[in-house]
C-alpha cells in the first residue's frame, strides 16, 4: 500500500505530520537508524515507510485532514525549494530503496524530479545563496548517480541539450 501511494503521489500525503500516528518503539528505531535524516525536510516520509514496513500501515477513505495548496515554507525561498526538491526528496527515495522499497518506483521518482527541474528558480537561488544551492545540487547529483545508470543519464542530458538548441526550433521561433 505504501509503495502504491508513493508511486501515485511521490510521497505527498504520506508525510503529513499531523495525520500520522506511529508506534513509539518503531519511531525511535527509525530515528536511531538514520540520525542524519533529521537534516532532511522530508524525513517524515522515511519514518512512515520504516514504521509501515515493520508495524503495519492503514489508509482510510475518509479525509481527516485537508492540505491546501499555496504559499508555504518551500515556495517562499528559492534556495529552500531547491534543497527540498532536488536534494532532500531524492535522498529520501534513495534511502527508501536501500530499506527495501521497490527500486523501480524510487528510481523513477528520482528521474521524474530530474525531468521537472525548474532552471530559472535554480539559477535565482544560486545567485542568492551559491554555496547552499551548490551543496544541494551536488547532493542531488549523488542521488541520481545512485539510482540511474551513467550511460542513461548521459544520453538523457545530450537529448535535452540537443532539443534546447535544435536549429529547426530556433528558426521556427524566429518566423
């Protein structure tokens, strides 16, 4: 069930602090198992997986909590958005895979995040906080390296660059 929810929503809804109840013993074990996770904005997703695998998981059809979209901590500051989306979340997928979560799902989610990079936002954040953002991007590249074959990533990057600078595309936009 956890993997189904993870695949469909990328973890959204699985990590809402106020909507989850854990067994204390399992939560403490999860904290001990990955102490470095406390620096990760999405560590709650790891705790949920850890506890679900070892102690059960229940999903109800009733909505007990609703989350409204809009401005929040992750969207107000570009550097925080870059860290959370391109360093923290992929690191969680890598950790889940190491814990036994379906590799196809985890690798797919890391690749999906790569395809959705918001370059203008990344550049804006990079100009404001270069070291912080570079550190986040290096962590992100580490997650990609752990989940994707190098040859695949090189081919994907070349394809994206060619598509971006395709002369036919440039000619059509000037017409």
